[in-house]
């Protein structure tokens, strides 16, 4: 008998609100979420690690939570400390 497979989606260090680099962080996050939603098998859970927000802004955390709600699976946050 084959063992069941679980798919975990790990996202890390989105640094929302950051102004460095060539890509706007929220756009990069949206593109990553869109790509994950196109996977053949949906994730069983999402783990978000690292620096979700560059400044620790509450609005940044809400934006991520709203976007990840589309997966309709448990989301676990292991975030870094704001600067």
C-alpha cells in the first residue's frame, strides 16, 4: 500500500513594503501565489517563513492573509522580527 502524500507550500521573505530590488514585493507575492494555484495538486497547508513585511506593518500582514485565504487550507506563519 502506498503512503499518502502531503503537499506543503512554503513561502518566505516577501518583505512587503520594501523598496529595494527590481520587483515590487506584493507583485512578486501575487505571481508566486498564482503559480502555486496552477500546480497539479493543491497544497495541504501553507507555511510562510521569514520577513513577511519589511517594516512590520499590520496592513502588510493583512494583505498576505487575505491572499493566502484563497488556498482554503491551514496557513502557518513563522515570521522574522521587524527591523
